[in-house]
């Protein structure tokens, strides 16, 4: 039986965090010490690195941090889904029914993105790629959601979602696998409680959710209004990075325990 690789996605995420931190600090250091960086590229004047450059890099870091976290969650869930296909028969009926129902909803959500079956270029003809993907998805729905054959499930579908990974979305994605309120379990971690300065899991969970929502508010402000007028200090971004780092580590531990109970 193939084991789920939950450590791999975590290692990848921690690696990306290293580069985000390094890029921000490099620009911060260059702005404080003009002339320390040089380049042979004629179209770049590194002596002009300053506050605006820092704002830009820090904003980019927030966006990349969001995408990296979402990729981490997707990969963790996909790994769990692969293991689920092996352990599915051992789950109780209520959990199995819930998983099949959630799978149905996720599949319908994915199908709606193929709003047209025709090619974009003339002559307009049925797009064989769209048809092929839809057929594979419908076959999977028939096999797993309807016929209860776990060998037919498509693991990647469990990690798909059309929205930002705000707290309710992360909980929803994990719930597709029968895992309820994963962020509440994540907040039980001692390091996360310490980060928020509390000792009660429920309070840590509420603060974690609030912090995640705050982060995505800022992420969306950047994406939808690239004016460069609003900047975020390096320390602010570093604080978000620490939160995500602790959340990812705890989530990996929580999922490891969940898989052991299957």
C-alpha cells in the first residue's frame, strides 16, 4: 500500500518561504546601503532601489505566499485522497456518504469552468480537449460518487476550489475527506497558541481564522489595485510568513494523525 507523502509538500512550502524571506531582506538591505549591489545589465539601475522597490517586492511576496500556501494545501489533500482510495472500505458509512457527496459538488464546480464546448478559433467546432476532460470527470463521478467504487476517484479533484483559501475554504476542502474543522485541530498546536499569546485552542483557532482573513484582504487589495501607493513593511510580511509556516507544520501533523485513523 502506497503511503501518503505529507512531508514532501511541507518541505516544498518551507523552501519557498526561504526564498520569499531572502528576496525581501535582500531588497531591504540594498535600500539601506546604496551601491552594495551592482549589475552589468544596462536597463537596470540598482542605485535607485528604495522605498517603492521595497513596497513592490513586499507586495509580490504576499501574493506568492498566498499561492504557495494554496499549493501546499492542495498537495496535502491530494496525497490524502490517494491514500483514501486504499482505505475507503474501512471508513464508516456516514463518512463515506459525506465524501461521495462532497466529491459530486467539487466535480460540478470544476465542470462549470468549461462554459463552452466549442473551440475559440474559427471554424467553431467541438473542442476535443474539453470533451475529453469532461468525459473523464463524468466517468469518475459515475464510478465513485454514484457506484461507490473508490478506485475511480480522481485525487486531484479533492484539492480543487475556485476561491481564495480563506479559513472556511480550507475547512471545506478538508471536510471533503471527512475531516471536520481542520483549522480548529491545527490551532491545538502549542507553537500556534504561543504565536497568538493564548493557551486555549478555541481562542487560538478564532485568531488564526481572523489572521487568515486579514491576510487575504490584503492580498486581494494588492491584486485588484496595483497602484504601489500602499506598502507593507518587511516585518508585516514576515509575521504572515511565520503564521503560515506554523499553520503548515501543524496541518501536516493533523493530517498524519487523521490518516492513521483510517
